[in-house]
């Protein structure tokens, strides 16, 4: 089953937000899911097991380095207009 998800990562107890967020999104990009990084959240699409495994691995990697909160919304009913192949961001595929 293909799903879409919207994830947001919130680093805690730091003034440097970028490193934790970048660590999280870099890990997502290594996985077999489509990644679309936005200004406020990251959209993912792919097979249900791939999406949840990617989020779990990315959370673990980011949480190893800092305290974070992760917010996830997932749906099997939302249409997807993915311009990028799995493992790439929309920016990698030329969209921004």
C-alpha cells in the first residue's frame, strides 16, 4: 500500500536547529521513499513499510545527537504528485 506522510522535527534545548533537522532529512534521503523538504515540514511518499522504517531510522539518527520531538501525519487516501524519484528531494529533481 502506498502512503503519504508529513513529518516535522523540532530540536529541543538548543539554539542550533539546523544540524538535527539536516541529520533527519539526510537519513530520509538514503531510504526508498520520495522526500520533499519544505519550509515547515517534510513530505514523504512510498510503500507503508518503507515510509515508517525511514522515519524510524531518521528519528533514531537525529535523536542520538540531540533531544527532538517528531510530529507525523500519514494517510493512504491523499493523492500524490511526486516529481522526484524515491530517495530524492523535489529540489534534486529540479523543483523548488
